[in-house]
DNA sequence: CGACACTTTGACTGTAGTCAATGTAAGTGG
DNA sequence: CCACTTACATTGACTACAGTCAAAGTGTCG
C-alpha cells in the first residue's frame, strides 16, 4: 500500500498548537467562510476562535440543545443525522474540511452533528459568534451563501434518495467523497496516479446516508469492485480504477 | 361538498389590482421575510415590487439561467425540481404562500421552479433585489434565517425519502400540506370541523415528491381512505377524518 | 359525442430488505 | 503466544414492498 502525495499538493503547517493561532497558515483559510473576509472581520473572528480536537462519535451539536459553539472543520468529517421515533436514522449531511458546523440564530433545530472520524475544529463560542455576525454584514453574507450551497447539496441528495438505484447511490457517494477530498492538502493518489480516499463512514452509517441497508451497501461495493471500477484496500480504503465507469454508474440505472 | 370557513379566519383583501400596492393589506405580510422589517426596508422593497399571476406549469426560474426576478408567494403552490439526465425527476421543494422563491447571489443553480397551481406572486427584479439586500443587512438577516428553515425542511424530507415506507410517505405528505394550509386566510374545514385541503400536485408529481411511482401513490391513497383515515372528494380534495391515525401512519412503518 | 389527461386497478416482476450464518481484524487477558 | 471477545463486514437464502406493464375507469372540455 504505497502512498504518494500529488506533487502539486503544497502541504501547509496547521500549527495547531501555536498560541497565536494565526489564520495565515490555516488549511481552511482559502475555502471556508473566512475566505474573502476583510482584515477587520477576520481578526474579529480570530479573536474568539479556539482549536478543538474530537474523537469519532463525539457530538458537536446535540439534539434539542442550544449549540455551545459553532465551528469550521480543519480536518476530519462530521455527520449530521435525523432520526425517527422508532430509531430509523438518516444522515442528512456530511461535512468536510472548510465546512461550517452549526447555524447561528436557529431556534427550532432538530439537529444532531457528531464527529464521524477524528476531527479538528476552529470553534467560536455561540453567543459571541452571533454577536459578531450581527455586527459584520460581510460575515453574514458569507454564511448566507454557504447556507445556500448546503441547501443545494441537500436537494441534490434528495434526488439521489428518491430516484437513484442502490448501485447509483453507492457510485454517487464515491464521486462525492472523491470530489470533496480533492484539495491542495488532502488529495491522495496511488503510485499510478489513481485517485484514492478513505471512507469516513462504516457500512452502517453509509447505509444511513444512502437510504439503504448495510447489506445492500456491502453488495454494491462488491459489484463495483468485481466490475473493476474501484479497488478496496481494506473496507474503508477506496481507489478509483475507472473514473469514467464510476460516473456512468452514478447516473445510469442499468448496470 | 359544503365549504365553510373557520370562524377564526379573518379574510383579508389582497387588493391585487391596487395601483398603490400597499404592503398593509398583503396576506403574506405577517409571515414572509417582509415581516419584522423596518419601515425603511419595507418601503424600499415595496418600491421595486410587482404583482404577477402564473398559470399551472409556468416556470419562475428555469434551469441554467440567471433568474429574472425573485418573489414572495401570495397564493398558490410552487414546486422546485431536479432531474437526472435520463429524465427521472425529484421534486425537492414545495413552496406555499409567504415562502420566498429564488435565491440572490446564487451562481451555480441547478434549480428549476414552476407554478404547481395558479400562483400569485409579489416579485422583485433580480438585480435590484440583490442591490437592496446588500444595502440592508436586516433583509439579508431574514433571508438567511429563511434559508436555514428551508435547509431544515429539506433535511426532514431526506429522512422521509431515505427511511420511510410508501404508507408513511403519503401520510407525511398529508400532515405537511395540512400544516402549511393552516393559515388565518387559507384554513378550510368541512361542516363537521374536519380539516380539509386541495392537493397542489397530481399523482405523478406527488410520486416525484415522495420518491415513489404514481401507481404506488394511488394505492396508498386508497388504503388510507379504506382505513377511514381520510376522505377523498375527487382525486385532489382530501379531508382528514382521523388526525391521530394519520400522525401514526406518518411515522410508524407497520400498518 | 369523442378526445384527452389523469386516475385507478390488476397481474406479475424484481430490487432491495430481512434474517441468519460466517468471515475478518484488532484488542484483551491468561 | 494463543484463546477469547468485540466490532465490523461479507455472503447466502428467502421475502416482501414497491415497481412495471397493461387495461379499464373517470371527468373535463371542445
């Protein structure tokens, strides 16, 4: 299992332990909502920020509680879930580095968000952050646009849940995760230049994300593997062998 | 088919044809994003507003085009759709009176919105509206909170699409439409005080909203009717006979 | 009246779900 | 070092829910 980084990747130092916590070296700086903020807005944000590390399964926002803090994801993956009274579960959002977790001004909130993998966050105390958003329309503007992109993603996922076959759902998951893993710091290719990523979810969570059972997920993984579309190095490590075939599998109901 | 309005309803005059187009008599005034705006913000909005009437099927925002205008729905229902290359369709949003149609500052937008029924809109030219939003953080704040409520609704629907049975989906649709129809102006009860509403979608669109086929939708309507949960007066007119049973049917997979 | 759009119903099929057993890998303690 | 546990994943056999295909029914409009 050789692992070589794409030569175009420029590894940046997070300096997670820096006392100064400067935004300059932050890996999320160029993509998160803090991108394009004015110097003033950015330093106001930075002044109330705090780094956090979460273990898999640790909650960020618990159902029925006011969130303690909001955060930008620096590394790792966060899952948002909704559950029915009898326990059936649906993952309604997967959040990746540079994504924002939690929504200011939300009152109702039947939300639950937790770390799917180990996660590093840049967090902001809830009330201070809300005050900051009120003071700086620029920050609100970016949050608004980010919310719209999340809404669009949710609606794309509705199309997947309502209209795609199991095969298409699994293939779409792979293309989505590959796309989100494509960043200057996080991209990963094997020795032959083929895209590769670690799934942030186990089979059960994957099923809850795709609206399937874990057995069906496992079987569809196998089919894509047998067809030479992907390779599996362990149950979580996926290499895309045939990107074109994967794209077809993600939008065509037959085969 | 007797139709009596709930005595608590206070019918207001839309004055759709008034030249002055005052917001004072507007039916959406108290619930739409224009609620809680300052006098200044409201009059700025009002100054660029224009009433529009749409026939069923008429598009508001076409896929791949910059929207011409944004709008608040005064009456009727609007559907947002996403389609796969091979034509499979999913309705990703149903919008009711007081809802906002279209999103300022959106660039990508694989959005399509069209009138599901006859629709009356209070519309705003896209560019003028965007300029207004930039100038008035208060308007943006309301739009932001509205976007969050739409995101929450989308995620609730993801739970429905991914995890509910056909029976539950249809029952959930009825509870959702009943809830949205419950307004001071639009509520409708039969002679015995039972809640009643007209479905804004035909069977095919209903199927596209619930992630089912139209035949399955038709059969589940029949089961709920046979069980005495609802009554159908024509294919579109639903009366809720047993609200408790309907709530159970909406969240319990067995029967 | 016939044309058309929409809906209902029936018979059959197939995809994904269910239930159960087995496989795999990492971690624990004797 | 090796049983044993635990969590997760795979595979198989069978089932059932919803989909497909087809026909008939209903209502509206010209």
